C-alpha cells in the first residue's frame, strides 16, 4: 500500500460559520494505481488532494505514504518529504513566467546534489517525452495552454517521485487538448507511476484504474474501472 488515510476530517471557519469539508475519509491507494477523485462541486475533492499532498493538515486523522506518518512531520521535514515523494500538477500550471520551459522543469532539481549538465539532460529528456522537443527555450507565454500543462507535468516527474497529485489538470484546456493530456497521464501510469487526480469530467474515467466518489465531504465508494 503506497498511501492510506484513517478518519481524515477537515473543516473551515468557527462556531456557527464552521463548514465541514471532509468527514472521516478512509482511503487506500495501491502503488501503480491511477485514481480519479470525482464528485459534485463542493464535495471536498480538492481539499482532500491538498491533505494527501501535505499542503494542508486535517483537524483529525492520519495519513501514511510509504509507511511514513505524514502529518507527524515537522515543517522542514514536511517540505523535504513533498519534494522527494510527490509531484504536483495544478490546473493553472504555476509556471515561473520569466523562466524557460527547460528552466521550469529543472527547478525541483536545484536542491539535488547533481551536476547542472545532468539536470539539463534529464529535463530535456522529459520535455521530449511529453512532446515538447525543440521548445525547451520558450517562455510560458510563448506556449499554448496544453504545452504549458505538459511542462508542468514534466516538472512534476523530474524528481522521479512515487506519487503524482493532479488537481483538475485539464480544467483550463479545450476538450481536444484535455484528451491529449489524459493520454499522457495514462502513459505515465502504464510506466508505473501512481497518480491521484481530481476531475469533474466523468468521460475521463476511461483512462483511470479506480474512481473514488465524494459527496458532501464523505467518501461514498471506490470502484475499479475495467
């Protein structure tokens, strides 16, 4: 088991204004899975993803990733853990606008004890893999939305993390480009990466191996996708 949660709950606000976002979430994810978190708006999908990535802490509950008690880590160790174990892909790409595609992908390697030439070679190889050969020196504004998302995916996997967390990665793209990004995720999954993705598009379930359905902050069911 790569990831497991026990009774994770999260709320926002105080007193009468308090809103419960998640209630007692128990979720287990095997290594090599491609899990989609689905549900209506406000069901807690993105909140759960931030908790799984250690970007947020629950009011109660525990999270283990690779047998590590994630919420038991201090701030500095939490940052180190995220850098080593998790690659994040966001809907709005979060690329540095003044850095080239190559430099954006190399960013997570800055703290690695790795020669700059080796960093460049790894980043260039990943840009080629995601279909951006020859575009490594372009700035984000010189790339299409789909190309920027591909840069973001390359950046997420450049550290070779065991887990990728993606929050509506196709939400800012048209349907054709969205399908291409999903095909790329499916390819990465076939290569052995574990991926957890928030999506509102049920058509994309054909790309995943499992779907977890949330409603009103509760996990309704997890089903295998044939």
